[in-house]
């Protein structure tokens, strides 16, 4: 059994105050960070709670009934989220992904989606609004989400074998209900749908081929994610990572693949198409192949902390400004100053460290800032 790393301090409390610069500059949509990377993608976590206990994300022994989830008063309201999102959009954000925790657990999420759908990019275009979900509530909510202005969804599913999946989500949730959720999303027009599978060697890697066979030819893009060393509680070990190159090799041996061009700069997935033209898969090699050089993603936590990297150990407290007397111009300038100072490139740096060097480091949990 792997040794559990129990964090002694609550990493959520480690943050720096967001400062309003002396000179305010109007957003131009062209903001760049210290390494010249633009700001295009904002991921907003709308809750730190979840009805699953995936071992790689919210292990049951840590996220138990005594875990100090955020009180409701700490969460940004929908109006606060929309206000801060508007400033990000003015700086160049084109895509917003709602995440969590399980985002569909946040009450009345459709109202937030309606508000965000009314925003326009600097070029006057609608935003690309999407959501990542474990799919458990999709049958109930797909139609309302679509009506509110959500364009598409990404559903996480770690295998088709019921026993394997029930053990991985650790709350005995059946595969069939997630597949029903995917079907409901498809019927509601929430596409193109992506399905994310986190691959843990020795746990669900035998599910790679069944998953590929199942989704081939359906129009759904299956993406395999390398098990990452996010957070500090999942007991991550390098020997449980199955490199994406192996995933591609295994599928290619039965279902021939050809590599496709990236869909957009900053896109995390490498694309592979089936040689017979029946669709594509993606692989996200967060561990074996760093893609920091064009990382254009910012993350806003449930309580308004801005994180510049998935592996950051501290956030920048925007809620203090939002709930203070900061004007929109001040808020936008504060965000600009933070992004301009960004030099995070954890995955690139990790490549030069010993394999398990980062395991157990103090880092914020994925369920708090979202994937
Ligand atoms: N609850 C929703 C879900 O599971 O889709 C949204 C939040 S979840 C944190 C977002 C994504 O992160 C999911 O696709 C999940 O599989 C992935 N994820 C969580 N922990 C991970 C880890 N240690 N390595 C790789 N991916 C991880
Ligand atoms: Fe919940 Fe998603 Fe984390 Fe699984 S990966 S525990 S569904 S937040
Ligand atoms: Fe972006 Fe950080 Fe991931 Fe690099 S490690 S791709 S900077 S989130």
C-alpha cells in the first residue's frame, strides 16, 4: 500500500493579496505574461464539493465527513463570478470552462451560464463556454444547461468495466448512469462531446482498448489523461503513470491511427485520427511531455483566488478586491499585473527533476481549483 501524505497546513489559506497598481491601464485584449504567453482560457471552479471520491483526486480518507469544505459565504456569487470573468474577457479570454469539484452540484448553475453567455470577446464574438463533469447529474440537467447557453460538455469516465469504475469513483457509481448522461448531453445538442479518461497503470489501463472501441465512430472524442501529481493527497507515484505514447501504441496495434494537427495554440491534447476516418482520440501528456510554453490558462477558485498554474502553491486573492470597493478598472489592472508577473512552467521544470521529486509537495488540490 502506498504511503499517504497528509498535509499539515491548508494550502487554500496560502495566498497573496491582489494589489491595485498605481497607474491603471485599460485592457487591450493583448495581455501577455512574463514569458509572452497570452491569456485565453479561464477555468472557474464553482464548488469544492463532489459526490465522487476518485482516488486520484479526492481520496476518501482525506475528503471524509470532517473535511473542512468552504462555507457558502466564502463562495463567489454568480454576480461576482460574472463580474470578474468580464475583466478576464477584456484581457483576451475566449473560452470559459466551468469545473470543480462537481460543477453540477452548484445550485442553479444555469443562471451563471446565462450570465456568462451574455459576455462577448474583445472581437465581439460569443465565448466558448464549456463544462467538465463526472456526468452523474447530466440526465437531469442537460436540457436546462443547453437552454442556458452552454455549448458543450466534457464528461469524465475512467472505464467501461463496472467493477473497475465503481472502485475508482469509490462511491459505487455505475458506468451505465454516466453513459446515460452522455447520451442525454448528445440528445440535448451539447456537442462535440469529449470524454476524459485518467489512466492509472495497474488500475484501469486494461480499459483503454474497450473505451476506444466503444467511442470510435460515435462523434465523441475520447481523451486519455496521464495521471498527474496534482495536489498533495493522492499518493501519486511515477510508476502508476502510463505514458501517452504507450496508450497510442496499444490502440494503434488494433485500430490504426494517424497523427493530426493541433486544433489551436495552447491546446493540451495531442490529436490522433483513426486511419479509417471514423473519428479521433486525444492524449494529454501532462507528465511525460510538458506543454507549458503555450499555456494560456488561468484558474479561478471557488472563493475567488486566482491560480496561474495547476501546480501552484499559492493563489492571488481577487475576492478581497471584488468585495472591497475596487472598481472594474482597478480589478482589471490588478489582474493584468498578476498575469504580467506569471512565469510558472511546472511541467517543464519537473522534466529535469528526479521522477518522484514533486510527490507530496505542498500544493493546492485539483478539486479546489478545478482541472
Ligand atoms: N468533477 C468533474 C469531473 O470529474 O469531470 C470536474 C472536476 S475534475 C477535478 C476535472 C478533471 O480532472 C477530470 O477529468 C478528472 O478526471 C481530472 N483529474 C483529477 N485528478 C487528476 C489527476 N491526479 N491526474 C489527472 N487528471 C485528474
Ligand atoms: Fe470529483 Fe471530478 Fe475529482 Fe472525481 S475527478 S473526485 S468526479 S472532482
Ligand atoms: Fe500550464 Fe502549469 Fe500545466 Fe505548465 S504545468 S501547462 S504552466 S498549468
